[in-house]
């Protein structure tokens, strides 16, 4: 017998015992009927059981059909559940959309409500603002009406002090109604206020006019005049009051220093400034209480005096022969006067600009207010200096003098350079403008003349065929040292003048020609050796 009992079973029995593998075989996509029959009936003897195999196959067919029907029913149930789930999802989505639409509609409704509320709030805010402005405008109008009424009373009663304190308030109220001039009543009120201010200014001018006599002496009430001046501060009447006072005070000055009289000449210019100092003392002691401090009436009087003096001096110098000594003395006195005025009225220079030292407000310096009249006539001073240096050079040539053996240069060179320094010091005290630039040219020309007329002329005549005397050699070396010393001093003098002269004139300052003349003298000295 065989060891494997399955091999003795008929094929259809084995088929039954291995249903799962057979089912898998029948389910195969590569199923072959012939191979399946050969597997069921491997031998001729197995054909006897063909009925049994057919019955088994029928049973299996029935089981498969049952399974198929079960699977179909299950699939149908699953499809129905899926359909129900889809419908439920659609219903949920529809409900969600409906709710979202409702929420959107409610949001739009809320937005419209918020917008309407906001518009209402804005309208209320505008109404509140307009109401506040209207209330403030009415209050300011009430104040303006009251102020104009008070100002009218003060004018009639000549209460200048009270009127002066009220005027700034009325001016501020009038500025607030600048946009409402289209309202006839406001325009009339503004015109009345302006008319009252002009009337007060005219009355103030008349008070000051009555307060001084024809000689400029104070005869009125200084306190009343002070209050009257406050009423016309910042108006055209203030300028009229200043003009009136300065004209009264300078009337005597113009009469005393008439052009053509001896007292008005350059040699008497110091008397002009002494007159002003006396007038300013009188102003400080008697007249200052009649004017507000902010008007700076003393400074204004000094400035008008300076302008008048400038015109007088310009006309005097244009019509008379000018003495150099008188010119320089008058200019020195004038520069001192200008500096004293700046100091007296607290005017200083900061960052290149004139300001009041106490407040830092812009100011107008007195420097140049009178001295500018001398600038066109500084040529007289320059001509005098040039003539002086030419005379020096001629004297040095004709009178060599005894040179100090202890010196390595000619004594005449130190004398000439000393005169240069003194002349520059004097010119710097008078003017740093065109006059200083012209003086630099005089220095350069004088050095050139000195080199040619004195140094070269002082060289000994040494013959090339005989031995030179020791004194001649010493003289040639002395001339060479002097020329070198003068060249070095000329460079220093040139730099010093450039530092002092006005910036626009610095290019005119040059000692190039004099240095060439001195170099030529050095070469001549070497040639003589």
C-alpha cells in the first residue's frame, strides 16, 4: 500500500478534501478545463465516479451561486448605505450653506447698522464741533464788541495806558474774525476798531509833539507820553514819533556843524561825537522815561546821527583839500565812536552776524556806519605813505650811514621794515579794505626800489684783474645777507597782510616783483664776489 493515503482516493475525493485549493484553482484567470478534468479523472477507472464528481460540482456551483447572491445583497446594502450617507452629507452641506448665508446676511445687516451708527456719530461730532465753534465765535464777538466799546471810552478819556493794554487783545480778536469779513456787522466792527487804533496813534503823536518844544526840550508829562507811545507801537505812528524826536534833537546838530564852517572840518570830527555823547546823557536823564524801552530810542538817535555825520563828512571831503594827518585822526576817532556805540547798545558779533548780546536778536552794527565815508579818500593816506617811503629810499641811497659791525645786514633795511610795520598797524586800525591792498602794493614797490637803488648801488666795484680788498668782500656779503633778510621779511609781511585784508581783496596782495628784485640783488652780490 502506498504511504500517502490521499493518493489512493479518487480524484473527486481529493477535490472535496482540498476545497480551498480547488476553489482557488477555479477562480484563477488562467483556468483550463482540460487540465481540470484530467486532474479529476486521472485514469480510466476513475470515470466510474463521474456521477459523484458531477454531483459535487453541482453542489459547488450551487454554493458559489449562493455566495454570489450573498455578496450581491451585501454590495446592494453597502451602496444603499453610501447613498444614504451622501444624501445626509448633502443635506448637512445645504444646512451649513444656509446657516452661512444667514450669518452673512446678518453680518451685512450689522455692518449697515454700524455704518449708520458711525454716520450718526460723525454727524453729531460735526454738530458738536460746529456748535463749539459757533459758541466760541459768539464769545469772541462779544469780547470784541465789549473791547471796542472800552477802547472808545479810553480814547475819549485819553487813558492811553489802559488803551495800550487793551489794543493787543483787540488785535488778536480781530485776527480771529479774518475769515468772517463777509458778515457786514463784523466788517463794520473791525473797521471801527482799526479807526480807533489809528486815532489813538494820531493822538499819541500829538502828545509827543506837544511834549517837546522847538529846541527839543521836554516840556510835557513823560509818563503820559510813554503811555501814548504804547498805543502806537508797531504802527506807522511809531515811525512818525521816532522821526519827530530825532529831527528835534538833531536840528541843533545840523545848525552847529554846517557844511563849510570850520567846526565841520575833519580836524574837528571829535567835537561831533562829543556833542552826541552830551545828547545821549540828556536823553538818559530826562527823555528816556517818555519812550518804551523796546523802541531803543537812544540807539535810533545815534543811528540817525551816524547817517547825518556820514553825509556831512562825505560832502566835506569832496569839496575840500584833505590833509593826511587830519584824515587819519578823523578816521581813528570815527572807528572808536562806532565801537563805543556797539558796546553802549549791547551789539556783538556771533557767527559772523550782529546780534544784541542780551537777547540774541538780530541787530545792525554801527561799524562802518560813518567810517565808510572815508574809504573813497584813503588814497590820500596811501599817497602820503608812498611819498614817505620814496623819501626814505632816496635818503638811504644818498646817506648810507655807518653800519653796525655786529649786524649781518644793512641798518637801512631794518629801518625800512620797521616803517612798513608801523604803517600797516596804522592802516589796519583805519581800514582793512582797498586801502590795505593798495598799501601792500606800495610796500612791494618800495622794496623793489630799495633793492635796485640801495642794495645794488651799495655793491663795491671789484676789478677782475686785482685782488679784492677785504672791506669790499665784506660789503658784498653784507648786501647779499640784507637782500636775503628783506626777502624773508617780505614773505612774512605778505602773509600778515593777507590775514588782515578783506577776503575779496586777498588776491591783490603779492610781493612777487619785490622778491625778484631782491633775488637779482643777491645774484649781483655773488657776481661781485
